[in-house]
């Protein structure tokens, strides 16, 4: 999924995570760092994905950021990304 999105001409870096969903348990979310001086919308990225990858793999949520949270060694902290995203989107785990 990340490799596919990384092929888009506007994307510099991408991280894909799962966020809580009441119905399915989890939904796909992409955190995107764009290349300098370019812009792209969620709709444009969804259209890029449509017909190229399975529908269930297309991120439901998108977040455009300038950097990813990392450890002191530079490893991306996906757990922190998930927590931040769930809080911002007001999502909770399925009971």
C-alpha cells in the first residue's frame, strides 16, 4: 500500500496505519508528506487509487503532515500515529 502511494508524483513519504472503526474494527489511514511546492487533495489521491488497488485498501482517512513522529533512532512511531489519529478523528475501539 505504501509503495503504491509513494509512486504518486506529489508524494515524498507515506505511512499507512490502521485506525479504530466501530463497524469493521479498523479502517485504513494514510499519513502523507508532500514534495516541496506541490499540492494534492484527498479526492485526487482516492481517484489515483480507484481501479488500481482493491477498494478496501484505499485509505478512508488522509492526513497531510510535514513530518512523522519518530524515535530517537529515527524509526517511525506508528503506534503514536494511531493514537494521534484516533484522538483527532474522535474514534474509539469497537466494544
